[in-house]
């Protein structure tokens, strides 16, 4: 049985940190971490995709409304919610079935979880920055922003994600 | 309907994703001028490529119609060309525009009337050659009218006319006489033919003070002809035995053996000039 309250807090903390702290920081043009994608990535993989889509759409819409980005956050987050299961299968070599009785993410090793998170965050940053530029003219500059933003986001997310998953594991 | 529901039930997650993504992208695309321009340029490129492909396919299927039209047009052009060739050969009427008249002659032409004609018979192998034209009295042709080639080279002048034909006394006739003037000056002499070579005539009685040289053009000097009618070019020249005048051999400019279309030139003042000369001859 999932502990929905912890996931709600996870969502609130991730969105608040993104909205009130990271979006207001002007570190560098190369450093624009987006940690809210981790909230979608850490949702139970066994959830029905339709609820993950709705959750991602709600989170994206909230950020769009708050930042005036008019759909950019939503458009970049929805694909991540759609391919989350595929990322798990590719990075952790685990099949995901709706009938799973144990949480797949909780059962992953630290390394598998890290790779899964890294892949998801990079994918989300790539979607976000290429949608933002809408051009491949400055491909390598965009790729640099994706790499730097993803690295910083992963560095910020990883300790919290590892702690959250150990709590989930101990709570099961 | 049942299959439709089954299809939606199987794919509703993907459909929901596409719907939400489309709504988000649509909002984002219309949010700023930059995104609008980018989307427009991308969609224009796509629609342009599609339109180009469709246009190519349509063009391919319309080639047969284009081919039919081109073939029809080619047939019409060929028919017109054949008609023009027949007209050119049959009528033997030349356009004045085709004569390539020298500009210097234009003011002089005002007293001259032009007629075109076609040679129906001619000879060059006898001492007294004649040329017969297909124009006669009915066409306004009279004696003493000048006859030249289309490129303004001397042929002769008309000596006899019937209702539909006329006879030309060409320069290749031993009785032919007319005046000739060197293009290098105003000295003139008398042109005649000795009956030997159809390519050479004689310019005699030319003043010993004339500026003569080989290759100098010889022009007609006669009231029958307008200015600028070419007779030929000086080949050889020598003073006569009395050392008073030059006698020059002149190569004939016109190809007398291949005459076909000719121009008949009428000097409308010729009768007046001749009457004055006759009157003076009688009085003095």
C-alpha cells in the first residue's frame, strides 16, 4: 500500500523548491537545474500511466501558471511521465507490470536508481531546453546546458531521492 | 461503434498523452512571437515540402496533356512555315524592308519607285545577253527603268516591255553603256563589256587625274540609277596610248549567273531629264 501522504509532500517540496528557490537563482546560463521532474520519476512505477500523466500535467500546469511559461513545463514533463516505465526497463533491466505487489523503485539498487534518475532527468532537460530554443542551430550550446543543468539537478535530487526511497523501503 | 470503443479503451493512455501534449504545445507555441515564428517556419517548411511533392505528382500526370498541346503547336508551326516557304517561292515579291538599303541612299529614294520582280530567263554566255523578268506594262514597268540585285548591285536596265514581261539589257551585253564613277572620287567614265569574260567589264575614258587603285569600288553614274549602286571593283588599270585617260578592268559585283529576285527602280524624274537633254541637243 502506497503512502500517498509522503508522495504528496514529495511533490509539494519539489515544486516549491523549483518555484521559489531554483527559478529565482541566476547561477549561470549553463546552470538551470529542474528538480521537479524527480517528483514524477519517483512516483511508483506500478501506478497506472493515466494517473501519472494527470499528475505530471497538474504539476506542469502549476509551474506554467506560476512562471508564465504557457505550456513549456507541461509539454516537457508529459513525455517523461509517458516513458517512465521504459526508462526503468532500459536502465534497471526490470519489467514493470500493473499487478506488481512490490514497488519496483524501492527494490532497485542504489546504482540502478541513480542511473534511472539520471536518465529521466537528462531526458526531461533535453525536452525542456530544445522546446525552449525550438532550434538545432545552437545544438552544442543547448547540449551543454542540458548536461550542466542535469548534473546539478541530479546532485541536488540524489540525496533526497536516496533518503526517500530508503524511507519507503523501511515503511513497506 | 463497438470496435471504436475497443480501440479507444486500448489506446486511451496514448490518446490522453497526445491530447495533453498537444494542448500544452499549442499554448506554448502561441505564447510569444518567437515561438509563433518558429512554429510557423517549421510548419511552412513541412507544408511547403508536402505541397511541392503533391505539385510534382500533379505535374507528372499533366505531362501527357502538355505533350499533346506541344505536339499540336508544333504541327501548327510546321504548317505556317510550309505556307511561308510556298509564298516566298511563288510570289517572288520582296519586301522593301528585306533590301537592306544603305542609310545614305534613303534621302535619294524619294524620287524613285520600287518594284520587285523575278528572273524568268537569262544568259551570260553570249555577246548579247538578255534577262527576262516576270513584270510588264501591267505592273507599271517601263523602258529605261534600272534593275539591281536585292543588295543593290547593278544588273542593267529595261529596254523592252510586254504586258506581263520585260527584257533587261544587262551589263553583260556588248551594247550596254552606262556611266561609272570611282568611289574614291568624282571622276567618271564609261562602262562597257567586251563580250569575253562574264566576270569582268571595262571602265574606260576615266580621267588620268582620277584617284584610281586596285580594289576601289566602282559605282553607277547615271540618271537611271540612284546613288550608291555598286558595279564592281577595279582589278587592273592603265593609261591609254595617248596618256590622256585610264582604262580599268572591273570585276562584276553581281553574280549574273544566279540572278533570281531583282528590284526594278523607276526614276520619276528621268523623263524630265531626258527631255531637257534632247532640247539642249537640238538647240546647241
